[in-house]
């Protein structure tokens, strides 16, 4: 989780604590995920669980890891 948080902070170029669409798209491009423009839009929508146009670290983790149990 520490490494994931570090990567998230690196992706957050404007230091807001959240990823906007352009930061997310840059990350997808930098990590060579190989998505089309519409696929990036769909992927962003999956990560942006509360639909506010930004991805918080909690949303980021939830999308990558699924719901965390109290133990996790």
C-alpha cells in the first residue's frame, strides 16, 4: 500500500490529493495500458466511484483492490 500511495502522489501532478482526468490519462499513457480514448473515458468512470470528476486515493484503491474488509 505504501508503494501504491507513492505512485498515486507522483501521478497527482497538481498536488490536490486527487487525480483529474488529464492526470489519469497521462498515467494510462505513461504505463502503456493501451486503451483507446473511449476506453480511457470508461476506465476513468469506473475509478471515479462518486462521479465528481476526480479520483481520490480511496477510489483508486477500491478500483484496483476491491472492497477492503476491516481486517485489510
